[in-house]
C-alpha cells in the first residue's frame, strides 16, 4: 500500500502543477481569442508560441497523471486477488 500512497502523492503534485499552468493559460490573450473564435487557426507570433508550449506542458502532465492512475488501478486489482 506504500507504493499506492506514493503514486497518490505524485498525482496530487502533478494535478497542482497542471492547475497552476491552466490558470496561467486561461489568463492569456491567446486563450481569450480561442474562446471567442475556437475554429480560428493558431497564431504564430512568438508570444503565442510560448502559450502553445504551455498547452503542451499541460497535455504532458495530463498524460503522466493518467499513467500513474493506471498504475494505481493495477495495484488495487492486485490487492483484490
């Protein structure tokens, strides 16, 4: 169960990091433009490129969270058997 708790702590840290990055993204003009015009193509200004990197980081964190949650699920299934 110690490994399960370690995974839970890692997930919590990643979720906190994702929330911080998400708030930074939501404060950008790029986000506000995308909310108004979701079908418009992505801009290529240097400032917008930094925002796209931020979005990529958020997506990567989501991927890591999912992997850790899958590992937690496997641990739970092992304990049931």
